[in-house]
């Protein structure tokens, strides 16, 4: 199946007489004929459902669709993108361990790593995604357990050199985790470039309609945990809470990581997505390929308009010729990047505020990457916990306006921006 077909059909194939649409299994628990049978599930001896905090059939069908889109071997849904980012790292790193992360990542992820996970005893070294080979090499430590980057960073739109970082991670015997939220598997499949684990905030393009907060983690099945057994004891040594099973042995290279995250992290932390939200997510996924195509077309037109407008100080869109990441985007995202553009208005903060208040089609919202065109000033909202210096390091200029181009008619979006820019005269 090609990606457009997978969007509609992967993850669920109804048998004779079954519902055409993925059913919502809105049940916390599942019935068994004997305790012995249920016991096998608790021992991870048999596959099946017993409690929705760990697994639910609706969630699994939707996760399987995302795994198919990414070309992975296993996947799980989480309650949010934040939960996905947290689990993806915490599944293989604990107190005393270290992780190398790109500086060009979502502000929420930076905070999660730099504040909350540091308090849990995990150390992070943040590297400029365009750093020299020497700097990248120097970031690794003997206790490094993973490398983390974002395909297209929210909101700096830095395009990550996945292949290069995968090479560095593998040379140090650790996996590369990629947050693929902005690109979606329609525009980039990080596994094809050497990434080992992919995460998503499904809240963005995958849902696509401002309906449900959610996340997803996908395993490529490429990383050989057993070959680096000393680094990943959680996967390669017996788990006493499940009668001494060893994930990498019992579930193999393609299943160990997600099974462990489900059996331990979901069991203990419980950031599960509701089956109802998984159903909505699936509706979004069905049109993902069609929507991404329109997002990219519209954003290209809008970026080209902004680049020519005299009120605009600068435009950052990797699809624009002359953008720092134009060539890299051509390599990793040949069908286009995403619908998000950032730009600055001449006249700084005050002009930006006036401009934004005049908009009618583009609405002010703390959200990006969905059907509705929306706009935000990150230094004043999502990134306000960062100092100016940290903002610049994260690739977010203090005057940056983030515009998420939706799937409306591009001419309506452009006319709206044009009248608001004219109000600055
Ligand atoms: C929004 C976002 C997140 C966090 O996801 P939530 O669903 O809001 O928890 C993580 N990464 C990226 C790139 C995002 O845009």
C-alpha cells in the first residue's frame, strides 16, 4: 500500500460482517473465562487486553496505522505528545544516564528535558543541530543512552540532518529518537534515514482539526539492543515484575521497546489516550495525505507573498529558495515541509501586536499544524519561560511570529495578511 492508501486503510481490516469503521471500544476492562487465562496476560505470556490503562483495541488499531505510515514494527498511543517524548527517552534512560539533544526542539520538550527529567537524574547535553563534527563528538559520554532531534523544529523550522545524527548515535551504540510531528510520515519518514524511534504529537497534523490532544511512539525495529546489552539493561536483562522475562529476547528487536514502554511505563505512569480520542485521531489520519499536500501548497504561496511584502522584515520557510535549510529540506522532505512559516514584522513587538489584532481569517491561538490558519507570538506565549538568550539558542527570535497555514483557500489567507500588514502604514 502507498501512503495515501495506508492513511485510509492501514491498522484495521474488518472481517465478514464487521463494522467498516474502527470501533470505539469504550471499556476499561475485558472479560475472561478463567483466572488462568487472564494470568497469562499479566505474565505477558499471551497477547490480549485486560485493562485499558495498558492497552485498548481501538488505540492499538490506530497505533498500527501510524506504524504502517512510518514503516515501523510497533507503536503505541500516548495521552499527549509530551508523554510520548517523555516515555521515548525514559524507556531507555534513567537516573545517572545522559542524553544528547538538539537545541532546535519544541519548547515543551526542552523544558521536559532540561528541568523535569534533569530533576529525575537524567543529564542532557544540548547541541546546535548544525554544530561541527568535533562538537557533536564531544557531546557524547560513556553513559549516553540516546540522541534526540526534531525533523522540522517547532517553531524555528530548523531542518534536522537525520542521517548525520543517526551516524553519530550509532557510532556510540545508542538510538536516534526523532520527533516527526511537523513533517508527518507523509512528508518525511525518519526511519529511511537511520532514525530508530519516532515520536509524534498527534495533536497537530495527524488529528488536524483541533479535536484531541495525543501522542504516539513508533519503533523502527532497527536498533539491536542485544548488541549493546550493557547500555540497555532494561531491555536486555530480566524484568522481575513480569516473572523475569527479558524484553529483547521475548519480543525481539521489533517488539521489545514498545512492549517494555507499555508493560512498565503505561502500567506505572498511565498516560494513556482515551479510545474516543483515538477514534478522532483515526478520522484525522484518513485525510492526512490530502491535507498535507494542501498545507504545503498554501504555505508556499503565503511564504512567497510575505517575502515580497515591504512590511515584513524576514521570512523563514524551508520551502523558500535561499532559506538556510532549503537544500536539506529538498533531501529529507522532497514533497514539501509543512504548513508552518515564521516571520518578523518591521517595527518589532508593537507592530507585531497591531498586525495580529487586525487579522480575521488567521486566528490567534496557542496551536499550530491543523486545518485552521492560526498565528502566535511565541516569545509572549509558548516560549515565555525561556530567557532571550535561550530563545535565540532555540532558534526563536524574540520578534518571531509563527503562522500556521491551514487548508482554506490560499487567496483568502493572503488577502487577510495583506490588509493587516497595510494597517501598519
Ligand atoms: C506540540 C508539540 C509537542 C507536544 O505535544 P502535546 O500533544 O501538546 O503534548 C511535542 N513536539 C512537537 C514538535 C510539538 O509541536
